[in-house]
C-alpha cells in the first residue's frame, strides 16, 4: 500500500505550474491564487517568462476576460505555452520556474 505524502505549499504550486503548462490553456493567475494562496508571479522567473514570450514560446496575456467575468474589470492574467513552446515544454519549464 502506498502512503500519501503531503506536498509543501511551494511544491504544490510548482506542480500546478508544471501540469498547467502542459496544456494549451496554460494557467490563469486567479485560479492559481485560489488553489495556492500565492500569486503566480511569485513562482516564476519573470525575466525568463518575458524572454520566452518575446521568442514565441509563451503567451503572457495580461488582459484576458475571466470565463465568469461579466464586467471587463474582472480580467485575469494567464500564462500559456504556444505550439512552439509545447514542443519543448520541459526546457521552457526549466527556465521559468523560480
């Protein structure tokens, strides 16, 4: 029988990033905050996020409407891999994880 080992909050946050970045939709900062209690930016190397965004591997969208938002002020940040980024996602993750 396997024993469950609880993750530290930083490990849980990192796992959410790794799993989220393996999907086309990526990670919404609002959902990340809801599940971890931390801001997405706190767990990312933002210099690398910007560099990889400029190189076409990531989309760092700062003004996308939330799925449940009725008014535009309720927008959220999202980090998404591009098709190019998904092809080399392990390398991308090595660079962006803080």
